C-alpha cells in the first residue's frame, strides 16, 4: 500500500477538513495515512519574530503541559499512535470533530472522549500518555521533520510521489465521489509538468 | 467574448510564464486578455514594513522615472495600451521575453525594441509615453485596483466567474494541448465546490 503523510495541528480547522477528505479517499485509492505534527503555536510564537522558520527559539515540546493550547492534544496524539496507525487515525478524526464540530477545548476530558469514540484502549492510552518524556521526544521529532520539509501550515500532505503541499479549502465534503474529485484535483496540480508551486486566492481585507 | 484580467509586473518571471500560458489558451477558449499592473517594488518597499498591504506609504507611480527598476516598463505598458488591447498584449509578451529570455534591463531601448517586435506604431507610442502624467495616473489606478482585490503577487488572474488567484509555476509550456491542460487545472481548482483557497508547496530552505 502506498502511504500519504499528513502534517496536522488539532487547532487548525483546515487540517481537520483535510484529514476528513484524506480519510474518505484513502480506501478508494488504496492509500494508508500516516499522521505527523506541525505546530502553529510554535511557528507563530512571538519569540520567533525575525528568525528563519527552521530556527525556532521556542519549542512547544519543552513547554509545561498547562501552558500552550495544543500541547496536550499533540501528546495525546502520540499516545494514541502507540495503538497503531489505524487507531491513531480514528483518534485524530474524533479529536478534530470534538474541537471543530463541537467547539470543545483540547483538554483531558476531550482526549478521553476521543479515545472512547475511536474505540481505543483507554487504560493503555493513559499509561502511554503518562510516559510523557517519550511522547515529548516523539513530538519534537515530528516538529523537527516538519521544519526540515519546510512545512508552513496545516494540512500539509506528502504524496507517494514525494510531492508535498499545503492544501487549504473551506467547504468540507465527505461525499465519496466529490471527495475523490477534490483529491484528484489536488494531486493533479502537484503532478503537472509545469511544476505548479502555488495557487492562492487573494483575500480581500478592508483597509 | 469573455475576458480574463491578468495582473502583472514585468520584473516577475512567474508573471511572464503566466502571460505566455494565457496567450496560448485564450484563442482556444475564446477569451480576451485584459492586462493590469501590480508592483512588487511597491509591495515590498522597506517603508511598508508593518503596514497593511492596502496602505502603501511609498507609491511607485509618484517616483522619478530613473529610480525604480519597473516604473519605465509600467508607463510603457500604459502607453502601449493606447493602441488597443491586442497591441498591448503583444507588447507585454515582447517586453517580458526581452527581460526574462534575453536578460535585458527594462530601459528605454528595451521598450523601443518591444514596440518594434510587437508591431506597434513607435511614433504614437513615444507621444503617448511622453504624456507621462496620464500614464502615471493610469498606473496608480491599476495599483489601487490590485490593492482593493487583495493581490499579493504576480501573475494574479481574474476569471470570467469572478474567481481570482495567484498562479505560480516554474516550467513554461507553450505547447497548446499541455497549456490548455494546465489552464484547465488552474480553473478547476478555482471552481471546485470545496472553495480551495491555497495549494502551495513548502520550500525547503537550508537553516
């Protein structure tokens, strides 16, 4: 099976839509989804102003658990990953839905609820979560890999061809045919011989 | 005939490729091309740091002719436009090729050569160019229209549907079928029901 890597941040509604899309199309295309993490809080932290994106001066993975809004979700995501790739995907989808459909905070209660909805083993999840230093190391590795790749936002997809791109859309579709059409458009853009680097709408902002 | 508006800057190699593409597909699709201007020198001027893009503190159209690298080309473009839309397009293509194929500066000699290659009336071009205040007013109007639309780079295309986007690719194709395929991919992205806002590859930069 070919694999698509998705860089995501649970805070990001575009990452949520992107993962729902990939989840719908993956079985149709025989793809597996590998989830990795990129942190908007780390990328946009005030301490980073003026520094290149590859040189973060503020490391999310080293912060106290009660500080940043996203750290607990990322560590929970790495805990869920211990139960396998499919369990990780189900957990991520449920946590995204709790955040972006139900407007929930990414707190411990939401993590436990996502574990339950996704059918993961809660006891094992809690034990893995409590191995916090291991989870923090895994998170740091993901954020470093994202920086190496030049990821600047979520979702960023890495296709089996090696092509990678940020893909931002505002209307979620989970209807299989429409989802497939949208995904094929995205991959066709990345595989076109003109080497398309960017398609981006201007955003009209009032002066 | 339906019309596509292209915002361009003669300094920009992506605008050159974009215009060559549009030039190849326009007759196949029964489209006319209307050229307008956006200035990278104005957008990225140091005086603008920290200001919103809609509030330029440095206006290209008010600068001396011998200062910025792009002003003479923009005023020449407005002079060429006085000879009609088709003449304007031919002039723009020739000036882009002189700059980005032949590596020429955008000086008076290059303007005159573009006029010749494009088959425009040189005497009329020079007279229109010398009506410099009118050309500067037209340029200021274009740059203001670009700011209103939220244009942030060139080329930005405005399709007959009203959808607008920046479209950046690195491999020029003028082969009609491949060009049409590339254009149709671009328009399909903008017309897809998911309202795609951005597809953008990460750029790997060494730390």
